[in-house]
C-alpha cells in the first residue's frame, strides 16, 4: 500500500528543497523576532558577537564565546516552538502542557547560565590573566 505525502515539502528534491527549507527558516526567525525574549537575546547578540572577537584570544575562545550566545538563541527558538505547539492544542490548563512549557523554560535558563559562565570566565581571564 502506497501512502501519499501530506506535506508537499517532502516531495521536493535537491536545490528546490534547500531553497524552500531556507525560506521556512527565515519565516521561523521572523516569528522568533515577534517574541520579546528572542528579540532581546538577538539584540544582545549584536553586541556580544563582535565583542567575542575582541575578547577571545584564540579562535577556540572566539568560537566558544560566539557559540554560547547563539546556543541561547537556538534554545529560545525551540522553547517558543514548544510553547506555540502546546498553545495550539488548547488554552485549557493541563499538567502535561505545564510540564512541557516548564521544561522548555528550564532549558533556556540552563543555556543562559552556561553563556554567563563562559563569558564571566573569559572576562575574568582578561582582567586577572
């Protein structure tokens, strides 16, 4: 028995698939920009990413500083995706919905703590190294 693809994106191949996927990614970034937390993190990234090239003394340090900032943004987008999917299911309160949203929020918190820790260590090294 042959099942028909529901999503036309699945039937695309090669460059067409890549271009369409890029378009969806851009739409995701636009949707993320509509979220206050992501917008704040993106604006902060515009400051921190160039600063990483000044603060980092090796390419590894620069990559770690930049990676920590981008990681926060990635986790924030995933958290927003989880929250959006849960909200689509329905507005009523459910323990599993709360749990999913709380876990997404915890992931953002951990990514922020990691970022702050990496940046604090780099600044400490600069000032006391």
